[in-house]
């Protein structure tokens, strides 16, 4: 049947120079909304789940200027990421 999931992942980020020295640290909240279809197979023992996701990171703090200049070239979301899970029920 149809399913939808929401995940929120907090990331502690460390920024480094090319010489591997820490510049500063930051925080990012990365969220995913995924919708798909659960397809049972082989007497409900196995399943596949094709899906599509949209990701969004609303919080991205304390980024060095050089990193922020690159990050600002793109939006803070990504639409229509395909997904495919498969599994076994125990």
C-alpha cells in the first residue's frame, strides 16, 4: 500500500582548511519527505518500496564565508529524488 515518511537528521558540521585545520563548526537540520508504495512479494516474506522524496535543510548555521558563497549558488531543497528499498520480513 501507499506510505509516507518524514525524517529529520541533525548534523554537527566541522569546516577545515586544505591543511586540515579546523576553521569553525556549525549545525545543519536535514529533512526528508518520502512517499511511495509498499509491494509485498513471495507470501509477504519479501517486499520492495519504490518511492520519491523531497529534501530540505531549513537550518544551516555558522558556515564560513567561502563555503557560504558556494552554498548560496543552489537552493536549500532538492525535489524528486528517486528511491528504491527492498527487504525481508522476519
